[in-house]
C-alpha cells in the first residue's frame, strides 16, 4: 500500500509513520502541497494523508484540486488543527474519506487507514473499465486493429497475414501497445482489452 503524507511538520510525519508501520506501507513525504500536486497524477494509486495547514497551499484548496485534476483514484484523509463541524462536512463533500483534528487518536487513524486500504484494493469494476477505456484511447487505429486481430492468442505471423503487414511491423505495434497501456507483456494488453469490452 502506498501512503503519501503531505505535512510540513516532520515530527507529525514521523508520528503518522509510527502509527501505520505495522501495515508495512510504502511511504513518501512531502512538506509542501505544490510539489505533491505536480507529481500526484504519475504516482501509484494510494492513500493521501493531507494536512490542511501547508506553507504554500491551503489544504482544502489542495483537496479540491486533487479531486478535480488528479484523476487516478487516490483516497484522502484530512488532518487539521481545531476546526468546526462544517469544515469536516465540507471536506467529506470534497471527497475525503475521513477528517481528523490534531492530535488524532491512534486507533481511529489505524481504522481510517484500513478503510482506505480496503477501498483501494476493491476498486469498482466500472472505475476499472473507465481507466481501461482511457488507456485504450491512447492507441492509434492501426494499433487497435492489431490488438483486436490478436485476440484468442493468435501469433504475430497469423495477424500479419490477416492485416497484410509484415511480422516485424506487427511486433513493433505490439511493443508500442505494451508501452502505452503500461502492462508487463502483450498478454496483459489482451486482458485489458477484454475487460474493457
């Protein structure tokens, strides 16, 4: 599980790390909001633990930007100093799964992180299908035709014959497809295409 801590106070960051250490997460720490916002689109899906008081960006504004601009399904827990009920309600409406005043109770944080982990591991199939379709949209018409013609595990030679192309060209297209879809091999590309149908 990936946890991204966006918190300017290093001691607070260490405290969070201690609380979640037994879950063995991969933790990345950002002491400012803007560097994280710039990177979040390219980070693996994970949990963001976000402080509302950051030196460069308002945490609530960052939460809104993350939900509107960083569309890769991160879950978000918000941390705040003394706040009102309306702040917490606003945070939940913006998409945070939990909202804690500092100092937070360790047991409550553990429960919230477990809830986030569960949400991250059981992504809705509709969301997965949407992601798959967006990935497939990157392919050129020729690459899509190669992918479609390769269904049922047909060989490069067979696909080349059916499309009137050379085997080398088919292999080049398959290599490009693997890179664009960010899968380990061509079988992964076929599986993704089948899921998106």
